[in-house]
């Protein structure tokens, strides 16, 4: 994604998802279930018009940074989030060791 395109991130608590918007239009979302001390990411979707522009990576980075800020462990049921963590090891510490084994982090 080019640096002159700025995504706006928000949390849609009613739908249990983080959303990324571009020019006021929904571009991607990451669905989650909030647990006592963890956040379980269940599905991430980039709308077709925004595929291949780095939107998926941007929302993954945002939701993982949010989890870190809130002191939550991450359970990456969503394969996209799990794959992002595998490629970006700086987020691996958000996933407990037993969960890392389960999701091959």
C-alpha cells in the first residue's frame, strides 16, 4: 500500500470486529471474540476492491498492536492472522507458548 493512502481503523463492538476504512468505505475487517485475558481472532477479510494493496497486512498489524496495548494474549484461529505472526516474529510474544504450538507459530 502506498504511503499516501491512509486507512482509518475502528472497533465495531456490536459486530465483534475491527474495521479498516479507506475514503470512508469499508476495506477490511478482522472478527474477534474477547475473552478474559485474550482476544481470539476468528476471521479476517479484505473486500475484493482492496485486495493486493497491503490492507490485510495493515489491519493485522493494527489489531495485534491493539492487543499488545490492552495487555491481551492473542489466539490466532484466523489463518491470516496466524500467518502474519509467523512472518512478523515481533508479534509472537503475544501468543502463549501452548497456543503457539497449536497454531504452529
